[in-house]
C-alpha cells in the first residue's frame, strides 16, 4: 500500500506540473484526434482505392481487431498509468526499451494522388471546378469550417511531442516563459519544414517522406519490440493488474494472446515481407529519384528501426555490473514495488520478516555461544 500511495502522490505532483484532463470527454476527444488525424482521413480512401476498393476492408477490419485495438489498449493503459511522455514512460516499465518511443507516436501522414502527366492549367482547373454543380456548398464548407474539430485534430500530435521533450527536461522547459518559447520554436520549425512541401517540387519531397518516413517497416519493427518489452519482459499479467488497478476490471485473455503472440508474429511477418518485396520509389512508374534521395529515404526509415537496438546496446555498455546484472537492471521497472500486486507485496514482506527473524536468531546464538 505504501508503494501505491507514493506512486499516486508522485503522479499528482507530476500532473500538477504537466496539466491534467478536465474531464473524460476531453481525454476521449484528444485520443480520437491523435488516432484519427487528418493524415488518416486523407490516406484511408487512397489506400482503399490502391488495394482493391471494398476488398481492402476485409484485411483492414481483421488487423484492426487482432492488432490495432490490442495495441491501442496497451499504449493508452501504459500512458495513463505512468503519466509520462513516450520516452520517460519506459523508465517506469522497461528502461532497456526506452528508444521504443516511436511505437507510442507513429508518424501520421497523408497521401496525395496526383497525375504528373496532367497538362491542364491551374486556371482551367479552377474555373471548371468553380462552375461544377455543388461548388457553392464546397465554398461554404471551406469558408465556414468547424473549428472545434479542426483544432482537436491539428494540435494533438504537436502537443504530444512537446510534452515528451518537456518530460526529459522538466526544470528547463516547464518554466512559464521558457515553455512558451519552446512551443514557439517547435511550431515555427514545423512550419518552415513543411514549406518545402508546397514548392514546385513539393510533391516529390512529400512522396519521399511518405514512402520511407512512414513505411510500415518501422511501425512493424516497433510493434514487435513493444510487445516483447511489455508483453514478455514487463509481463502481460502486470499490464492486466495495472488496468484492473485503474478501472476495476481485468481485460479479456484475448488481449494477452494478441500482445504475446498474434501481434509480434503478424508484425514480424509483415516486416520480412516488406524487405523481400521492397522496390525503389517511383512516381507514376517513370520518375526515378537520384541515389542521394534514396539514401535520405533509407536514413529516415533506419532512424526509427535502428534506434531501438542501438539504445539497448548503449545502455548495456554504460550500466555497471556483469552482463546478467546489467540485463536484470535494465529490464526491471524503476518503481518495482509500486507495480506489484498486493499478493506479491505481501509475500515479499513475509519473506523480509522471516529473513530479519533469522538474522536476529543467528546473532543471539552467536552471543550465547
């Protein structure tokens, strides 16, 4: 009980510094804005059209049930329990997998279908579109958007990044004035970077980022590492206990089966198939990027794939002790006592009492003899 009370006090103190949801509705809206962002809204119809139309819904729904929903429950539960960002939350669960932060914030991207061989002028396209039936409805929707929905979708991802970095340097970036300067710097950087996408060659830059920066290889690899770290090293049973501690109910065994077996196997299979069937990016099967562009694209992909094993190796080298001791330290939660169920803590307390009693008895026996 002392460990749980201490953890709740720490979470309350941290929440006071980082902010807290005003209501459950606000939390649900923010999560929905992160999961279903503008990139997903624009990308989903394109993927349906590209992969067989309505037939695409069959594997999509299947993977949503056995992969998407279990991973969503896993990530939201961990986030709510630790009350930390993507990076610092791993310190309380499995420090060895701390570089696996990309699994908690996959890159949202939209995909634009453009006909590169279209020779129609922009002026013609504008007047053809302006005179089509229903043009006034489109203009009305454009000039009078629902700002509540747009604000929710646009700023969730940015705030997630800001919160994550602020958790790494809380004293520096949570100060009243410094925090606003940091937010301004992040938003300004995003704005300047995205300006490259609206230039004359912006579609080529966009396609390169979408093909390599948002490739399923990084997401599949991250999903495998995440399930191994939380489902096997930290323990799916521990996750169940955390969810029961927060909600009062244990999830279905189906989720444990997905975390430990189905998601890792499917993600690993998808990762291997991606490498086997990989092809260089081409636009409309005629434009081939230069070699430096492909190198830049693979750098974006490997930046998320190699970060996890490189971070683990670095932590193993910097941690003191033997190999087994270092592995045990990095695979053990930072606040181990607060994460154990009540029965486990009672057993440890009983064992500690027995050890102290044995030590006292041995000491008395030495005095007597």
